[in-house]
């Protein structure tokens, strides 16, 4: 069975719910509209679902003017995209940069909703933020994703993981859904965990470098429908997919020919691959084939 692209997802606001789209423009720093907005505290530090689980319930939609935020109970707030003249310092992991501050009214609405002091910022210039040079080139850039422009996962790896999760669970457990893992691209048609070995892939007419396996954090244990936290998939990944100090699911990608539009249903081709069996790319394993 040939590989194909079965899903495209963008996440307008970091840590909030994603949007499934039929097509997307690949930009140097990620998909068009993906993670250009972020919730921060009064110091400019990122607030993510790791700290405020309820963020996963907030539904953002990209609009012509900026952003529409919807809550599960039907409340909504429209935010205009700031023009970039008012910059504020923000920090995300080891990245320290500036972003454009959104309307203060949005900050009040968010703070009331989340129960913490919060404000919304927009990354008007994604060239400000570099990727981790350990795995990528000095001129590679990323929006407000954790570390790299895109994340790819496969349906077969999720099915293999669910087989183990359900086998170990009590009767009546439900399989994990792909939205737990927040991938931009979902691929079907290969063997489970084959993506560990991919080094260059073509999706439609877009070519990507697979630069790093994705070490998963506590966000994957938050139910995207209820915001409740459990033990899976971390417990099972720790048995099946542990290397060094992390557990892995999916691979991080960097575009090599930005400006291409990709579409659900397009062919996926592995252009370069490493010998199988070594696990995902990580600091202890060179990324070159």
C-alpha cells in the first residue's frame, strides 16, 4: 500500500484545539496559520496546557481579520491581528524574542476564562525564532511550536500504540485519538514506527527533512474532550518507546521548499531513510542515514 497524506491539522493558538483542513500552504516556519498565536503570563512566559489543562478545550479559528475564540459552552471572542507596532518580550523554552500584543480586552476575557492572569500575543515576524541548531540548519526558523516547524505522525503507529494501551487497560477503555498527539501531518499506508527511519520525505510537491523524533510531554495525557489528565499514553510509551530520558511518538520536520500547497490525499514518498532498528533521531543517534 502506498503512503498517502490522510490528515492536515493546524493549531492557530499554541496549546489550544486544532483545525482539520483540506489543504495548507507550507511556509518556512510551518503551515500557514499554525501556532502564530500564544497565551502568555504577565512576564511574557508561555502558558501552555501543561500548566492550564483547559486550554485544550478552547477552539480558535483563523479569520480574515485575526482570530475567533470559542469555548465549549458557546461563548466566543474575536481578536484582531495586531499590526506589530507594540512589541512585548516573550519566552518559550529557551527562545527569547518579541511578539505583537493583542487587544487588552482579549487579555481580560482570557484571564476570566482560564482563572489565571493571561494575555494573547501574535508572532508577526516568524523569522525571529530559530530552531534547535543541534538538529537543524542555522537559517531554519519556527513559529511558536515547541521546537520545529511541523510534526508528522502515522495512523499505523497510533494503531500499534492503541493495541498495547487497550491490552493493558481495564475492560471498556477507549482507544486514544490522534488529536492527543497534535500532529500537523498524518500519514497512512506504512508499517508502524517506520517513520523513525525517515530522513527526507516528499508530501505532494513539498519536501521535508525529518530532523528529530518527537519526545512527548504531559500534554498527550490530557483528554482533548474533557481536559482531564490520565496516565496514557505515557505509561505505554515508557514501555515501548523509551530512549535516553524521553518517550517518543512522531517526527519533527523542516521544509526544504517552502511555498508549496499540500492537500489531503496526496502521495507521500520517503526519499531518504536510515537503516531500521535504531529508533527515532535524537541526541544520542546521528540524524544522517
